[in-house]
């Protein structure tokens, strides 16, 4: 026997056993995801896309040939490329980011699918295409808040208000920013109902900052000693947008969601205090109770003085000027588009259709759409492009709900929940509802539409029956109403140059898109325009003129 060869073979066997043991103890984990990225992190192309982070404990690992997918029945949906080890290799104790943006041409770390913010599964699979190394079924997500393991590789999953891509999953306690208890309604009988159609007491929080604030972990308390801490695991219900408003129900029904507080106040005047997780008081507010359906709120958002509101303003500014919407109707929608309509880029995206049922053109600029009741101004149609946003009388326009507003004015910053949800269209005041619909779970390539158009009951249109940007059932409803005005309300020229004059047909006033009156025209005739360039609403103020829709006036 050759002792030298025997020693060599034994040594290699020991090394092989140790290496196998080390590899078996290695952990490769899906560590963190961001499924709704608007402003949190951008890729090498300065685009805000969904991403997934992989954490690896063990020897250096090249993921070339491994697979990622968002479907358990199609584990080989995207494969890590074989020709870019500099991008697909993860170091011991290291992190690797994959952009889930359906842009594989942008590099080896860009997958061929996107994530749904409504929640779904994600799977990391070995090169054999069948052995799943790690998987995650994540719940609904909030924009710019990631979902990750409490520490790298840990079993517990939590939300991160400050995402940690390519870094350890650690989160420091943020300082409590400036927030306001802005409006309170205790005696609510007919003012507003929650998603369960209960008319309960409510409180509105105003965020004056430029950034969103997740109120998970904040506490509400009263002078009587009642206290409730908002849960940390429902950020899509507890996050108030920058410059926005969030409504909480004071009903004690905490099982109904994160915006239902475990506090039921007495029917009397009181004090409500909001405290941050760092025990710093964000605001303490004294409110009054008098007549039913009258709220008590700050005269202006965040101001020190308060007053009664006979018309409460939940979820919007307390200085709101009500602007009635034009006769616009949501006519049809699709929440699971596989082979139906494509957008301008050739992608099959969720969509909905808006119809102008009037006999005059209507500009969608400044109108809002949302899929969340607690965020009524989630997406606003952009201003200044009337060639695109004006809908002709009786005309149809198709809007893509694809969470990709960078692709054009008719692409929203949200996607539909395929299991069903709400869609609301509001006027430029962000409050008055033009139309809304609650739609159910829909099968692939089927739509939910009106039969008859504009006024009929909602039903499912099967594959092949869908009619995007066209009438659903091409007949005129006998109940359709045509708005007629015996006296014309007009202004010209429109657009008008700054510091020049316009002619108005009736007494009226100009309102900016924040609802503020910026100029009044006390009589019909010629007036100088004394406002800066922008889009304004000209609203008639003549008792002899029937109620008409505002005129959108562009000042250049």
C-alpha cells in the first residue's frame, strides 16, 4: 500500500465531509422585499422598482442558474443569468438585491416579473427547478415600507418604515414628527360610515410633513385614562401620506382593521392625545360635542383655533371648497389582465374605463382616483395636457391601474387587488365623489361593467365580451339624463396669458386646485387676470344661472 496516497485520500475525504457539513449548515434566505416602491430606493437606471433581498450565510455562493418566481406552479419563471458572476454572487454573510421590474435587459439583477402590493408568494429555487430553497407569502404592502425578517435570517417578519436593501435588517426608533389631531366628530349618525356601514365616532390626523408617517406603534389616549396603541402590522391602514389626512374610527372594533381604535369616547367634550413610540406627544387636542353630525376641527389644518363644521371634512382639508364633479362615470374595469388589452408599451395591465355622459367636453385634469377609502387623493390626473385629458361628449377613456405613473398620464400609482376592492373617482376638491364601484373577485380576462352603459347594473363580461374604450351594451338608456342649460356660462380666451384680460359671461370666482378662492369677478364682462400661471376653476356665482360645472381656466 502506498502510504502517501492513502494519507492524501484520507485528507481529501475529511475535507469533503467538512465541506459537505458546512454547506448543509449554510442558509440562503429571502430576507426583505419592497413590493410598492415609489420613492424609497432607485436602481442603476434611477427607476423606483420592486426589489427582493437575498441573505446568505455560508461559503461564497454564485446564484447563476438558480430561479426566482412569484408563482408556485411556475418555479422557473426567471433564472439568474450564467454570464455575470460579479452580479449574481453573494458573499458569506452578505446581501444581494434583485430588481423585480420586468426589465431583464437592464442587467443580470433584473427579473422578468413584478410583485403585487396586494400580497402574493415569492420562491427561490435551486438550478434543478424543483427544490425550493426558501419562499415567502407576504401580506398587503404599503408604499415605500418594506417587509423583512426582524434580523438577517430570523424567522419573525416585520415591516420596516425605512427599508434596508443590501444592509442588515435593523431599524432604529424614529423620532415623533409634528402631527395634528385635526378634526373630531363624536355624534355621528348620518355623516360618514365605515367599510361595515357603521356610523361611528371618528378622529382625523393631519400630517404637515413632506414625508409619510406610519402611525403603527403610536398611542391614542383620553383624560379619562382610556388608551390604545395602533398595531404595527397593518401599515397600509395606518400610514398618513405627506401633507395628507388619515381617519381613525373611535368604535372599539379593533378586529375591523388598523384604523379602528380600541377607544369609545363619552358623548361629551374631551381631550384626545396622540403619542409616538418614543413617548413624545405628537399632539393633544380639546374637542367639543354639540349637534349631531357637526364636527369640531381646526379652522385651518394644524392651526391653533377651532370651530364647528356643519359640513365635516373627513380625510380632506378643513378649508375645502366643495366643487361638484362633472357627470363622469366608471363604466368597466379589469383586475386580472392576461391576454386582454395592452397599453402603449405592449404590457397587459389592470385597467378601468371612464365615460363622459354629458353633452359638453370634460377635462379629467385635477380629478382623483383611489382604491383605498382612507386615501381619497391617492392618484391625481396631471394638469396642463388638455389634448390628452379632455374627454369628448359621450366619449370613453381607458386608464391603466399598473402602479407605473411614469408611463403616462393614464397610468395610476396603484394596482387593483385581484380578489376585489373599491375604486372611487373624485372631483378636483378630492372629496366630492363623481362615481365609485365595489368589484368582486374576477377571473382572468373578464371585466366588471355596467349593463346598460353609464346607468345599468354591474355584471361580469366574459373573456371576449370586454369592451375597453367602447360601449358595453350599445343602447341608449331611457333613464339617461341630458344636462341642459338655458343660459350659457362661458369665458374667453381660454387659455389666457398672465396679466391680460378675459371676458366672463356671469359673476364668478377663480379657485386654485387647493380649493382656495384666488380672485372674484363681481360682474359679467372684461376682467384683468391677476393670478400666476397654472390651472384654475372658474365657478359661476349667479343665482339666475342653473348649477353648471366649473370651467377649467388655464393661465399661461
